[in-house]
């Protein structure tokens, strides 16, 4: 049980409310959903109803909806499935296949592509496309990377670290114009249930969803695959379930809880967005009242201002007035401490101090992590390393309150100032 007064790591995972947990318990002991008794038939009916609901709220009526253990598995099923199928088709023909991916994908895709290219370097090429300085992927850049032998383009809907929302419809149109045969895969995990989504209208052929990001328990997700492409997928887990594309007995209790959580998310989505935008603006105002604040793009273009100030808070949200829910997820704000005296601010020390104050946040990649590697997302944005060291992610949910944000601001500013004072004392 997380013991805290402010939980602000909702892009990591969300807390499960009692009504969702009780749905999970209700669906335990229903037997094997592939069996023929009444309880098993009820489980199958519930899963079919959930598929129908997903088809309506996520705009994927012409798609297979396959239950998985989460989005890492969904990403693997779709990406490995398409790549393995393409490799089978070119076997012995002396040809190569090409994949285009954004450089800011979740590790479940980045590591998969690295593994595939390691094992099949003789036949697979991957082009990683960088985002712009605000963290967004541009359709033009993605399309320019497409080649005649490109089989798949991968671009996530919203980034889990920065919250930047990509124009997937525009990207899909552009890449299919460049090569109509490409399979468009989008990891829509961070957008699903938080912002309106229509998979068909976005031109997506394959999509991954994970329900623990919207107040369901961990361990349940779906892979959404256009009917016309479903025969192109080689399974990675074999069996009869999910039309043989993803075998394995379904996790009925978690799926039932996911259904309840999905309903709740969609019933209150518009009011949740409005509330989170207000909360995000409140957070930015509170930060501005306590320390000099600047947006990332202004920070990068104001060399002289940077030199004058000992410490600034840099807000990674370039949308006009901050908090435009079409450009950045309404629940996400990444902020970085830019400390120009002494060593850079240390985000893991800030995170630990916040935890002592019973406030939970996340750092994309800790400044003193053993690997000393900065977040691949922030590196791809070409963010100055002084900012990557001090970057903290605040991610809210429909249950977040202003009190939680106040607790965060107090702890965050106190620790940032303590690090600055220590640097002055050492001078
Ligand atoms: N994709 C994104 C963008 C995520 O944020 C996450 C979760 O951290 C995943 C995929 C993986 O989801 P899961 O935990 O269900 O495997």
C-alpha cells in the first residue's frame, strides 16, 4: 500500500478505487472462461460486452480487440507479429525490411527494436526519428524516413514523461502517402481514457492499451488490430483464445475491473480534463509565485537570462498559456530545476526529499542512477543536460486535489533552494 499524502505518479500507475476493486472480487471464481458452464459463459459475455464498449469509446469497430497482460505485451504482440511475418515473407530472397520509429517510445518498444535488430542485423533496418524541441513528433519528419521497403511506422500518441501529444492522424496520413503499405502502430496507453480517441479516424492499424493507467489493477491490457491486418500477425503466445492470435486463459477479474475503470474514465472524461487543466494551471501559478519560472523553449532561446539567474524552474509545456490539453496531456507536467551555481540540481534527491514529506512523484531517469544515463526521451529532445539532471514529472488523476499540489510545491521548492544554498555555501 502506498503510504503518502500526495500521489502524483499517475502516469506510472494509478490507485484502484474501491468500486473497481470490488468488481474484481465479484469476478473471481468464475472458472475458466473457455469452459462451457454458466459462470464461464458469463465471463465470455462480459468480455464481449467490454470489447463492444471499447469499440464505441475508442472508435475501433473494425478491429480485433485482444486481451493481454498489459501494454508491454500488446506492443510486443503487434510489433514482433508484424516484423516476424515480414521476415518470413522475405526469407531466402536477399531482401531487407525497414521500420520507422519515433525515438521517444516506451522502453517496451525501444528494447524490442534493439533486440530484433541485434538478432536480425542482416535483414532489419530501423530509423529512429527525433522529436522537435517541445517533445512532439512531426508528420513531415516521420514521412521523410519512410522507404519503399518500410513495413511499419511506430509512433506513440502521448509521451509518458513529457505528456506531449502527437498528431497521430497527421502522421498516419503522411507516412501512408509516402508508402501506402506501411502498418501504423501507436502505443496509445497514456492517452486512452484521458483524452478523446478514435483509433480508426487516427489511421491506426495497431494500438496498445493498458488499464492500470486509468485506475484498474496492473496486469490487463488490450492489443487493437485492424481486421484486415490481423492475419499478418504471428502470435507470440499460442493457444485458442483471442481467435488464436493471443493464447492464454484471460485474466477475467482484472478484465472486469478494467471494464469498470474504462466506463468511469469515459463517463467523466470531459469534466476530468477541465479539472486537470485547472489544477495544472494552479500548479504553474504556485511555482511561479515561489521561484522564477520559464518555459523550455524560452529557456533554450535566452542564453543571457540563463546566465543571470542562479536558479530557474523550467516548465516543459510549450502550449500557449500552458496547459493546452490538445498539445500536452492535461494530467502531466514535467518541470526541471535549472541550477546555474555549483553542480546541477539532482532530481533523485528532490524525489527522495519529497517522499520523506509523503509526496510521491517520478523522475524519468534519476540524476545519480547507476547507469548515469539520462532519459532517452529528454535526450532525443536535445534538452540541456543541466535540465535533464533536475527533471521531475508530476502526473495527476481525477482524484488529485490542490492540497496535494501545495504539498508538492512546498517540498519541491524547499529542496531545490536547499541544493542552491549548499552550492553557495561551498563557493
Ligand atoms: N507504453 C507506455 C507509454 C507506458 O507508459 C507504459 C507503462 O509504463 C507501457 C507502455 C507499459 O504498460 P504495461 O505496464 O501495461 O506493460
